[in-house]
C-alpha cells in the first residue's frame, strides 16, 4: 500500500506482479532473498546478461516512495526547500516502523484470538496514536498545513489500527486523527492504490499501476 501510494503520488508507472507471501515465486526470491513485499525491480537485464545479476532492487516500501518522489514530486511531499523537514518526516516514519508497527501486529493478533491482553496491547499502540493526535491539533496534516511524505507513509498503518476494533475506534479520544484518516480514505488515489490484481503464479500476467 505504501509503495503504491508513492508511485501514484509521483505519477510514475510500474508493472505489478501480485503475490502472496505464503507462496513466493522463485523469481522474487532470486532478486530479494529476504522474501518480503514490495520488491521493485528498476532495470531489467539486457539480452545476453545473466538474469538478475546487474539489476537495481528496492525492497523497502519507504525507499520505493522516496525513489518515486525524487523523480517527480508534484505536491512537494518531500518539502525539498528545507532538508530538515525531510529528516523530521523520516524520524516520524522510523518511529512508526520500529515501534508502532510491531505493537500494532501484537494488538491485531490479540483481537483476532480474543486474548485477555487486548486492551493492554491497544494501549501500547495508543502512545504513538496520541502523538499523531497532538500533531493534528494545530494543523491539518502531520507535518504542517500541507500534506507530506509522512502522511502517506503512515496512512496504511493508522488505517489498520482503526479497523482492529472499529466500535472502540469511533468513540476513542482521537477525533482529529479520525478526520485526517477519513479525508485520505475518501481520495480517489486511495481507491486506486487499493485495487486488487490476480496473482502472478495463477495467471502469469503483469498489470500496470499508474501511468506515464
């Protein structure tokens, strides 16, 4: 989701091979042995070259966003006029990835399996959620009055948090975050990024995301 958003926001286009991690194609593992998605292949080998030997691979979603937006950033999501802004965004994204995301996975499992620790696990997530709520007290977006890389990089994970216990979330003390999330989810961009594609191993077809 994060990688797709970055590509669409940058008005780039890529060919998609949809996979599930329980059944990873050999070609995917050949270029990225860690076996996680997404995997972006930037250059295909020329005729006569050894497959996958000299191609560029990006297999972290935030790095794909940065790659795309450094090519084209029509909404100035990287706020290029001030490099310190990007550092602040990346710090918030690292906190999301290293702290909130693992806590979120624990919370999701607790809800799914009706564990007694569900409330406590949710509270672990709320420290970061409350931080985002505070950021939105003085502006419409996480880094100020305009959308930035941080908003779109965190969007998929805040959405997941909101869906774990919808009833609780809707009455939770985070009204500004709810408004922020709803505004993003209503965008045509989000619907386009959420599109489902037939699995590569079943149809052996690639599909175009974005356009030139």
